[in-house]
């Protein structure tokens, strides 16, 4: 492969350990913790990714000599579990026509519906090289498709440059909290200022929810990675496991992975632990980026009024206000988040389908799905809990907070 007279080598990596951490991390600005070599390598090294669960590391990298110029965290998938972009209907259609949909190739962060860079490169032409290499290798390896989930909006240009709608676009809605700047550049400084932006009904409801937890005698500890004891990590892991056990699903993360995060990414790991009558009863596991808090998992061993909302949402908002973070993304789905100050935000994915007839059939389907989702998001925004002026400010401030300061 060559570009403008420069020779490039494409390598598929079966493990993040095959690339130096410093070279990988030099390809992104570090604002998003999920792209860190330590995070992705940790998933592989601590037993969170297994072939029998459908995840096989198949990372794409582009090199000039021994210098890494572009990369993509990617996996061969034998199913669509843990992706949060649902293509089960596509797989059934393939099966009905006697074709194999799996394995497919997925560029994403496992188990994490978090928007961030996916085409890791400092130069736009190197992003295009990644996409060209991905489609060429897909055909060579006879894979059904390639998918890039939860990519950033500023990466759309690279997909569009491939032309002819080769990469189908899908969109979805999540619920994100933003601390928007007013015309004077000022933002909410505490929870009372945040609540003052709500209409009376929603402000009253939130105060009542928080009061129930306080009256029950629940107290909270905010534990960051550097201060987390092994007992804290084990407690949080127990809450995480209990949520998956409750729904009959396997818990992919391991306790060793939490220990790995606390050791290698101490500033990124944030936990909110609730205690009742001296015993831990609930916890929420988050990761912190440069400007954003990302809520990932929660669990509880007690059922107390308001405990879920306080642990998962209000403690995180207070942390953002205290720490000067401007955004909180608490995970996928959940219309109940709207009433608590999390407004609809569009998230995106791209899909390359090897079979021309299927690609042609899916193109109008994706357009119709996107139009339907955008109508739904508009309806949600019309039911904002904020006063009109605060809702307008939040809508104007809905650009991804981790946009790069330089091309990444």
C-alpha cells in the first residue's frame, strides 16, 4: 500500500501487547479513556475477552517502517453481543438466504457504547488508509461485513471520502448531561444552580428523590482509582456481578480488570459507593476523561427508594460540578434519564457490507431508520425538563465534549 510516494505496511494484530503503548497512545489525544492502550490491553490481559464469547482481537494497524501511523481497535465477532448497535435482523436475513453473517469485523470498544475516536491517526489521509485496508482485508478474508461503532462526528469525512455510500450510516439516541456555558461563559457551579434551570415540577421531583435517600440514612463515598482499596474494588465488582446475575447474563469484566484500571489508570477510575447502616449497599462504576464522566455499570444489594437514581445519576452530576467536568454520559438507553437532566444526543455507526445486493437493500433501510430516530429525538427534546432558556443552551452545547484539540 502506498500513498503520495510513501510505502505503508498493514499489519493485523492479535493482541494489543504486539504494539508499544507509547506508539498507540500517540495516535489519539488521550481525552477518552476507552481508547488508551492500558484500557484495551487490560481487557485482553485480564480475561474479559474470550473467543467463546465472540470476541477475537483483530486490530488493524498501518506502519511506515517501524513507526505506527494509524490504528483501529477491532475484533472478529462470532455474534453481536456486547456491541449496543443491533444488527440481529441483518444476521437473520443472511441466514434466510443461506449466507453466513458471522464472522464479521467490528471496530469498537468492547462492551462500551461510548462515542470516541475509532480511526486513530494524526493525518486525515491515514484515516482513509485504515478504511481502505479494512474493506480490502474484509474481501480477502471473505468476511460478510465491517462495522465501526460509536465513532466521532468528525470522522464522518473519512467514510464519505470512500464514495458511493460504501459505508452505510446508522444513528441512535443516548441521553447525555451537559453543563452548557451561558452567554458570559459561566456554567453551573453546584447542584442548586443545576436544579434552578429546571421547571418547577421536575425540580421538585428530583429534590424529593434525593430526600428519600438522605432520610433513609444512606451515605456515599466517592472513590478514585488511586485511593481504592482492594476491598473497595471487590465490593464494586460484587455489585457489578449481581446486576448480570439478576438478568441471567454473564459478567464479562473481571476483578483483575478493575485492579488493572486502578493501577494503570488511577485518575480515570471513579466509583460511587453507597453505605446503609455501615454496610455497602450499592455502587456505580465510571471512567473519567479529560472533560467527561462516563457511567458504565451499577449494582445494588438493597432496594431503597431513589437509590438507583442517586447512585447512578445525581452523584455523577455532583462529581462533574465539583471537578469542573462539562459532560456526563451515563450509558445507553433509558428515557427515565430525560426527567433528570440528560438530554437526547445522537450517536453514530458505519457499516460496510460485502454482498452488493444486501448493501443496496440496506441503504434505504438505514435512511428510513435514521429519519425515524431523529423524529423520536425531536419529540424527546420537546419534553425537556429544563426551562426554555436552559434547554436552548443545552441544545447549543451538544457537540461531543472530547473533540480533539489537534487531528486525532
